[in-house]
């Protein structure tokens, strides 16, 4: 019975106590990079939403009307492309900081979710860029608005993964509150002391 209790105590080690200094530093760096990425992502989204709000006021604009303002549309297209192109290296850098932590299966899954969402966003943005050129399509505005809204939904999905799944996991398992960690250590010490006492008692029997 005493041996069984000792084995259980040895197996009971909070995930936070297993994290190395290097892993904590990688996690902090990843969070910093993702915060920078998210800030720029939302900046790009807000810029995009301004045009979308304008376009929604004239959903049935004729192709010739759009052709007349093509220089404005292409200027905006260039700005959108620059905004999203800038995000790609920031995202990759943030993802690279997760590499030392992917042995944690939950972080590995979160990384896969982020990469998948970013890939979808890149595809939507590429289609969005093409829509700017389609001046002969009677449904150009509707298509642009739809693609812009899809990009916004994916941005919210990425935000949910970063601020929900990733930050929540880091807070619980990588950066626990000091008081919480201290209480865990105290409970473990008390448990180990109790087991030693029981072991000593059994040994005298």
C-alpha cells in the first residue's frame, strides 16, 4: 500500500512544473509575436471594412460605373494586398516560436488550427484581390463584399484561437499564477511528508 502511494505521488506532477526556462521564454516570445500579428490583422480588417461599408451602399452598381472609379479601387486593392502580405512573415515568426512547445499535444493541435485558419484566410484574400479586377461582372460588388466578410470571419476565428485556446492554455499550464503554483508545491510537500510518515509507520510494524 505504501509503495502504491509512493508511485502515485511520483506520477502527480503539474504540467507547469515540467516546463523548462527555455520553453517559458519561447512561450512568452510566441505570445508577443501573436499580439503584434493580431494588432496588424485587425488594423487590416478595419481598413477593409471601411471600403465594404461604402460598397454596400451601391450593391447594384453597373460595371461601367466601377470602371470609372477603377483607379480608386486598384489603389485600395494595393493597400489591402500590402496589409495582408505584411502579416504573413509575422504569422510565420509567431508559429516558429511554438516549435519548442509542440511536444505538448494541445499546443500542437492549436498550432495546426492556426495554420489551417491562416491558409484559408490567404486563399480568401487572393480571391478578393482578383475580384477587384473583374470590372465586367455585374455582381462584382456583391462578390467583393462577400469575400471581405469571409475574411473578417476568419480573422475572428484566428483571434478566438489565439486569445482563447492558446493564451488560456499558456495561462493554465505555462504561466500559472505564482500563488497557484506555490499552493501546488505546498500540497505536494505535505503529501510527500505524509507518505514518508506512513512509510515509516509501516516499516516499524
